C-alpha cells in the first residue's frame, strides 16, 4: 500500500502502444512549469496533446493520468538504443519542478521518496533494467535537459531505481573522441547527436556540464559499460 496520497487525474491524451511494443524504459521528467497546477492542467488538456502516466508533486502526492498499458505522450521526438517511438516502449513520470526556465531548484525529500516508491513498483511490474531508467534529456538530448543536474539519481540508485557509476582503476586511462562516441552509443545514446555527452554528464556527472570529455566523465562512462555489460 502506498505511503503517499494518490489522486486520479485522468488525461485524454493517450493511445495504444505500437504493435509488439513492450514497456522496457522508465523516463523521468520535470514539469518545467511555474506551478503544479499549471502542469496538471496542461497534462490533462486535450489541446496540449501531451501527457504522462504519473505526476509527483513536491509534497509527495502522486497523480495518475494514463493507465500503464496505454501509450502516454511524454517523450516526444526521442530515441534510445537505436530505436525511436520511446512513448510506445516506456512509462513516463513527471516530477513537479519549475525547471531551468522558471527557477530550477532541488527536489524536496518527500517528493523524492514518493518518486522512489512509485518507480519501484513500475520497474518491478515491467521488468525494467536499471540502465533503462532514464531522464528525458537522455532520450532527447538535443531538445531537453530534464530532470536536470539537481535530480538525485544516486539516491534513487541506492533504492534499486536506475544505476550510478562507481569507477575503479579498470576505468582509468587515456581516451579519444572516437572512443567516447562509441561508448555513448553502446550505452544507448545516439553517438551522432552533438549534445549526447552533455546529456550523459547531466545525468551521471552533474558537477561537470561542459559537453566536453574529461578523465572523470570517461571513467564514469566506462564504469557504466563495465557493470552493465553493454
């Protein structure tokens, strides 16, 4: 039973998943709007043509918008591991935060606890691999930067949601731009996308948002490939 209040707030913005598609990705977003009320109104407005399966408010309240067996319209033009139509292959969770445009701020502990509880159920129901719990910026690096560098990915990873790199000596050593591009592609990013490395840093090396490879960024990238076997 959930520790957090759940409210049904149905959205009309959904459709069938593509034939043969199974849920294999969990995509986390921030709402990027001034208030939760603005975000909920937009997610449930048929004219907006956007939605998610859930929204998590800052106090931990969880709003349910779209049944998990339906295709919500949250990821837009996106791709992962060489395939598009991320919406047909994913569950989308919006997390209330004004975002970079309206005053980006840390995510409160109650909100992160609710996100963890919600996501634990999702990954268990659908058998989603830790490496396939992603941010919107991971699957759409040219367009998006959410949930952003303040999001507590390491904390979620300790609770079995997603993965966090712990480099070792095996991950040290010189690198080339070609190797970095190849590693990004093996993990799931589009290596031809100029913003792919910045998206990786935003998720896995938030202290360094340069879009340029350095030793620590590459160590973390190698560590992810090593522990996931990709």
